[in-house]
C-alpha cells in the first residue's frame, strides 16, 4: 500500500492518509549509535549467528520452563532475522509450529540476504507505536526530528519500543518507559558502544517526547478532515489509504495559522467575560507531578500548558510549569471573577488572587500575547511570566476564501480538534440572523430600489393564519425610527425595515435569492426568514458573500486544486476556466490576444452587487461593524445575532478575500448579556483580517461600468456637497438619482405597504 499525501497550496506536506506510516532510510544513512541501541536491545549477536541464536534459545527455554503454571507470558528468543521473517511472512500467533517456521525462514533469509539488507528491512518495518513503522517515522512522530538529529537518550528510547510500544507509552507509562530506556543504555555500555559517563548523562534526561509538527493533528485538522471525507466519498477508503494519491489543496498555511489563532484567542476572550469556573484539576499526591501535568497538557491546544500552583499571594501566583518555576502576576489573572449571576449581571472584580486560587490547584496557563506591565507596588516580576487561562465552553468557526475562484484558503471548525472533531464551519446548521439581510436588500436592488429608497421603521403586525399567533418583529433597540433609507436599514440592522422590504419584494423572490446564492436550498416562505430564521452553515453563508464582492458571479467552493494518482495522471482539477487563443502556434504573428473566458454564471446585476457592497462598507464605518473601522482597511461586512444572543456571526470581505466567523454553543443557549455579533464575532474577524492583509496594498472595491457616484446625506439620502460631514458617495444605477420612493402606512391596513411614488429610484 502507498500513502495518500495531501499538500497545502504552497506545496508543503499537510497530511498523510495511510494504514501504515513509514519512511524508508538506508542503513548507511542511519546514525551508528542508533544501530548499536537496537542491536543491544534486540540481538547483540546479530552479526555472529546464522539466523537463530542457540544460546539465547536455550536461555529462553529454561526461563519459560521455570515459569510454567505462573501465568506469566513466555519470553522470546527471536533474533532480528527471525523478527523480519515473522513481520513479512508469518502471523503473531504464539505457537510452537510458528516458531519452527520462523527459525527455518530466518536461516534461509541469512543465506539469501546480507546482514546489512536484513537490518535495513528490520529497522524500516518494525512497529514502534504512534502509528510509526520504521525508525525514521518514529523519530519524526516522537521527537519531531530526522534520524541524524536524534540524541543518545532518544535513540535508546526508540530501541526500547519494539517489544511492546504501548507498555512504554511516554505519557501513560512514563516510569516504565524511562526504566526500559535506561536498560537499553546499560546494555549499550555493557556491549562497549558507550561509556559509563555517556550512560549516566543520557539516563538523567527526561524522555523529551513531543508531537511532530508535521502530524495530521497539527496542520489544519478540521480542513484535512474535510479533505479526507471528500476523497473517501469520491474514491473510496481503499484508494484513499492505499492508492497513493497526490492531493494539492487550496489552503494557505499562513492564513490558516492566523485563522486558528484569531478564533482561539477570540473564544478565550469571550469565555473570560463569562467568569472563572475554577482550576483544571487538583494535584493527586499519589502520582508524579510531571506525569499529571504532561497528561493534562497533551489535551490542551498549542502553547497552552497545565501548571501547578505552588504559592498564592495577593498580587502574584507562583507556579511549576514545563519543568520550571514561573509566576502569574495579578495583571494577567484579574479577569477571574466569579461567573455571571443568573440575571446576567457581573459580580465584583477580584482584588486578590487568593480569592480564586490555592496551592495544589492545576490551572491552564499561556504566554501573554503582549508583554504586560509587570510592576506592582514597586515589585518587578521575574521574566518567566504566564497568563492564567481557561478552556472555553463556547465554540465557533472561521473560514476564509478567495471570492473570485471559490478556493478555500483557511478553515478552522472549532477551538480544539482533539477535543471535538465536529466541524462548526460545515456541519453546524444555525440561524444567521441579520447576516442574511443583505440578500433581502439585494433582491430589492435588483427590482429597481436604490440605497436611498425610504422604508418605514414602525410597529408591524403580521397575521400568520388561523390558529397561529400574530408575528410582531422588533428592532434590537426596541425603538422605532420612522421613514429611513435602505442604507441606514442595513447599516443599523433594522428588523422592521427588513421585514417590510421582504413583504414588498415578496417572499418567493427572497426564497429564490437564498437558493441562488447557495445559502438555503429550501427556505420556508415565512416572513421571519427574511430576518435570518432559516438555518445555514458558515461556509455556505461566507461563499454567498463572496458572490457579492466578485460582482455577482457564481463560485463553487473547493478544498482541492488538483488530484493525481500514483503515476502522475491528473484525476481532478478545480480550475476549469478556458483560455481562447492559448493554443496558437509559436510566433504569435497576427494571432489574437489570449483571453481567459469567464464561464461563471451571473447571479445578480453587477451594479446591484456593488450597491450592496457599498452599503456593507457603511456597516463598518457607521453601523454594527464599526469596531473594525479603526483598522484603516478597505473592508465591508455584516453582523448577525439570533434571539437571546444564541448565535453570533460576522461575514466580512476585502476586494480579494472574504471571511466568516460564527460563535455559539454546540447545545444552543445564550452567549451572555450583550454578547452579539458586534461583541463576540467582530473582534475575531478584525484580528484575522488585520493579520491576513498585513503588507497587502489597499485597493478599493472594483466598480462595474455604468454607475454614478453622488454625494448624499448618510442618514436622509438627500443630495449634499462632497465636503459635508455626513456625506457618503452613494451608488446609483443609470436612471436613478437622489430621490426616494417612500414606504408609508395605508389607512386601515394592519401592515404598512408601498405607495408608488412617481418612479422607483
């Protein structure tokens, strides 16, 4: 079987899918000490015997006879050659018959192959745990090192594993692992490979095992799992794990890293606002401290560590973390007040760390993002400083894609893949709330409405039919604002204006736009759907916004650019664009200029799309997304919040990048008082987009032909001078001008309707 390899967009290896992970390395390329370690542990007479070791065989037989009736497992006397014979040609069955066959095959192998060839087969085939077949794979998986980078104590630990890797697990069986490793070191000394000083020095070191940075779980695990699912569905699991596919994905490793950091830090910040829930655990005095901390740290995300509280003062906490002492100053733990009360109010802030921590607590810590002011009451803290952390209960997701091609550039579907593989970007169907509103407004713009068209913001009552309660939508502020222009309606996220607009446009058209843009294939025809009550996923909604910024062109989101089989034959290519005149003969004399033919379907009028983009820019400058305004970036977007602050969204974009953020609990419940799209999701998007567009040139959104920009008042829509303090350059299609159709109440009607003005502008 050949492993399937998955590569990032820049060609870096992202993941491997295989039943067995191995890397072949010739014996000549292996460090001599590594060979000595395995020979000392497994077969010190390897270069002397003919395939079987009679002395070892007699010794094992006597030992096993003495152990009869004790229930102890018989010990073996298999040479390295016998182990190769068993691994390649026989089963693991414990029987006299198998041992005879093993010995015969070993002798025949010795006649057919050189000792070096047999040793190469053994060291590249032996299973060493962590899914590692062969010493090279094990070095990478256990120590994140190549073979020539291994230290003596690390080589000895690998040589300790062939008998039973699970018995010497570095975290679960640390004491046994250290004992077996040190036994290997002593055997190497007895055989003359190392000195007593080397044995003592290597034996004093910890195991030092760390998960490989190139492992599946460390590189975009939610993304690679989506790729794995797609490959399995398309080609089947046998081809996936044994077919040797080469898969070039769309992911940008730098953007992915920035997305993961932004989501993780944003969820932690939100969780801290809900209060301190107590320590991660309490120290068990019956177990080694380092083992407890290592086991807990293994379950934490990158750069988060389990630490033991050793001493608590008012203004600082002394901790033991990563084998050293450090401190948590009050400035980096002052957020740890008790959880919010039942009514949503916040208890008083703590004044002393003794209020929340005691000695022998085990807590989560992390390096501070920025160097804090470590001077308190004239005391300057030591340089080794950590911040108090907490694993969030709230979850979320962030995706980023190219709005012109649909290539998915970053995806993180939760706080920690090791804790939950549920992908909240693709699998969590949630109500988007106000983040759906732009598509109601877009439908109106396509019907001739202008950003300055006025809609009545007043109480609305909708009769839903016999036996059903009347629907009475309300604005988030619980206030009414009278006739307001559409731009204000989207910037301030006015529910009543959006519901009236949906009534005027017609829910069948709103349903069509939801389907056309890939948000919801079967949106129910209820008016409440116009306010985002229909469920969708973050990836679908983010893709829909991408089709706004690209001028209304349809895109197909893709995780994979190209798939090739083991022979280099291309099986799939995402980019299906056609190039006219690209196949012209050499010379180019009188040849037409090559052009990329855009085959994407047009979903909406490009002018309407640009009007919507301009209105969403206003959300950043004057509306619910104004927390982003000070970034200085050319961005637009829309917040979304559902009833009781259950789900928080922000979908935003620059001219060439669209990103979406979702925040919510897996079992839906309120995020907390005042935790809306503006407070919970916008900060995550802001951090990501600032990092993503770092060093990128600022370019404006691309304008289609035929539109006119006119300075109007941002709140009234009336024409003003360009230098007016409330001026905004409004976008008008041909035939439109700064004069608005007004939506007013019709006497005697329960729900206001549109009264035609002389024309729609």
